[in-house]
C-alpha cells in the first residue's frame, strides 16, 4: 500500500482510457473507471492483506459489524483477468482470473483495520496485515 491507495484493473492496461492511478478519488472508499477499481486505505504506507474471491452468483452478505467499510460497484472486464496495482509498487505479478473472457461483474469490497492502519502510519510508519480487504466478484445479473 502506498499513498493510502491501491486498485484492481485489467491485467493488460494498454487499452484503458484512464489507467491506475490517474484520476484517483481519495475521498471515496471504492470508486470506478472503465476496467478499473480504486480503493482508499486507512494507512499511508503498509502491506495490507487482500483476499479476492470469484463467485458464480452473489456471495453471502457480509456482516457490517465485522467491517469498517463496505461498498459495491459494477465492473466491466474486457479480458476476464485483473491484477492489483499499488502507487508505490506498480503492477502485482499475480493475475486474478474472473472468467475465460470479458464480461460484466458486480464487486463488493469490505475492509477492516482502517483505524489501526492510520495509527500505524502516524506512528512507526509501516506494518503488515493490519488492514484487511475482502474483494468479491460475481457475474452481473446472476
């Protein structure tokens, strides 16, 4: 995590009109651009735990009491493959396969540990796994 932000976007970002991190909205927990999801963090610089799940239909609702933030959005993938992007590290190596080809998706992002990550950033500066994300994708209309 760098600069309170990370994103998920198409694995091949060459055709994206607005690649990460251009036009990042720091005032919104989850915001979208074509082929891209932007997520704000509670902490400036740290290593967050990010779990990505791909479902055949809507996943069970997450108990809001377990999360500091939750948001849902529409996501259109042209390739069916996305990767995590960081402002400080760039593109991650691991490819997340949503499907064999492109399509429309729903996504829910849940986050816990935001205050702890912010306090860490204000104190010693970095840490690992204090802030946790669950990112759930499922086909739109399912």
